């Protein structure tokens, strides 16, 4: 019975192919949109998470003041000094590396070439924290870090922009602001991160040089620290907070005038945001499924009217009301199911294309694909039941008289 009903449904769809195709467009668009939105959202979330983890999943950021919102820190903000850094380095066993960090945008000049890039004052531990190696040259010597000698390590983008095809750049001098700087090393190429930022577009200088010649201050706006592999981030964070509270004379009933942040918190925040956005986009896309279902109900009602005489003949030769109900219900399910299959294929193709275009992780979630197909069939049942019941409740005599 069901086999015959299925074959009959296929014949009806083939007989009115263009009408059936246009009717199923709503389902196709809805399913394709849901699958594409969910997969792209998950792929973007994974890409951002991977990018953040590359910055150091074991990295802690120590900042003066309490961050209370974008660009809004606590009222009490006591800057760090060099002694704070040395105290943490000497007393926190959980830290594998720690470095002061301060950045500024500046125009760099080499002969007739000039280029605006990021100048970052750091110490050698910064390379270890960022898991960054040198392609050529060397790191800063202790004496250079202590005295703020005019030396620098440059990124691959700066090399290509200023020096072009020049094979040897180590030993060359470039001009930063009002002083010259000798290139002692070239960083290994990293490329752009998921946020689209070129990680190779920077120049590293000794932090003491940055303080003396660029910032003109002896304060430290940021300290970055890498935690040892076998030590939990939270344990290291507690140690840092305890040492800094003691050093800064903060009483037990007073809040910290500094903050210790980890990449784990950022990853969790990004994951929550992308999950909410994915759900919202999927919900918006699912609205088109309802529109598609209304289209199916409309065309099935038209089909029932067109086939009124056929329904009367079937009832006259012994077909029961439930047989007519099942026939039209299966036609509705088959139509929406075929639309769902085409929508799944389109959704996967859109996902492939978008992942390639945006350079994000390709994710094809089999669960959402299966749910989308089942949901398309459910649409066929929900919106096909009214036309099917209308056909099943017809009076055979009235149906046979219908012209």
C-alpha cells in the first residue's frame, strides 16, 4: 500500500514537475540556509578558538586596573614597575616565562622606503610565550636588554616591504622615529590570524629601549606570562594575585587594582557569542521552512481540487477514506523530502564555498543534516494533513459529479 502510494506520489510530481519544483523551492532554501548557517557558525567558532589557542592557551595577561568593560577600567589603576616584573619572575615557580609588553604604531624608514608598522617593546621571554622562533639572526643579549641598546628583530612583512629581495637584512640599519636601529634578527613567518591581522607586520625592540626612546615612561602597561605545562592556569593566577596584592599593600577587604586574564576566558566568551549567533541565524533561516510549508499546503489544496473526480472514482471502486488520506499525505511528505535532499546538497556546497572563501575551518555537522531532513519531512506532514483530510472527507457522489 505504502509502496504504491509512494510511486503514485512520484508520478504526480513528475507530471507537474515545474509546479512541484517551484513549490519545493521554499523547503530547499530553508534547509540549505539552516545547514549552511549552522556549519559556517561552527566552523568560524573553531577557527577563532584555534587562532586564540595559537596565541597561547597557557598564557596569562597581567594588566594594571580592573577591566570593567570596553575601554573602562577600575577607578584605581596603579601602573606596574620594573620591580613588579622582577618580583614575579623570581617568586612564581609556576611561570615558565614572563615579559613586559608595550606597543606603538610608527613609520619605519630604510633608504628611500618607508612603512608604517607596529613597534613592540619586549624581552626575550616574549618569543617563548608566543611560541615564535627566529628565521635568521639572534635574540637580544642581556646587556642590550639592560641598557636599551638600539637593536631590533623584524617580522617577515617588514622585511618584504622595506628590503624586497635583499638576501641579507641582518646587520642593516633602519630608522624608527628619531633614532636608528640595527636589525639583529628576522622572525619566522606566521601569516594572518583568523581575525585577519598580519602577525608578521611588527618590529620587536628591547623594552628598555621602548621606554627610553618611544614611550618616555618607566611604567609597564602589560605583562605576559607563560605557565608551565603541568601547572593549572588557575593555580598560577592565584599565585600571581597573592604576590601582587602583598607587594602593592592591598588589604584583605580591598579589591585588586590589577587584573590577571587568561586565553581560556577569551575562548569561552568567543564560544558563547558564536553559539548564540549561530542559533539566531539558524532560527532566522528556519522561518523560510515555514514559508515553504505554506507553499506545499497551498499546492496540495490545489491538487485536491484538480483531482476531485479521481478521488470520487477511487472511493467508488472501494478506496477508504484512510487510503485517500495516506495517498495525499505521502505526496506532501515526498515533495518536502525531495526539497530537503536538494537543500542539504545546496547547504553543504554553500558551506564548502564559504569556508574556502573566508578561510575558516570546514565543518559538516551530520547531526544537523539529519535533523534538517527529518524536519523537512515533518513540514510535509504538518502542512499536508489539511489537504489530505479534505480529500479523505469528500463525499464520493459529489466528487464523481465534479467537473
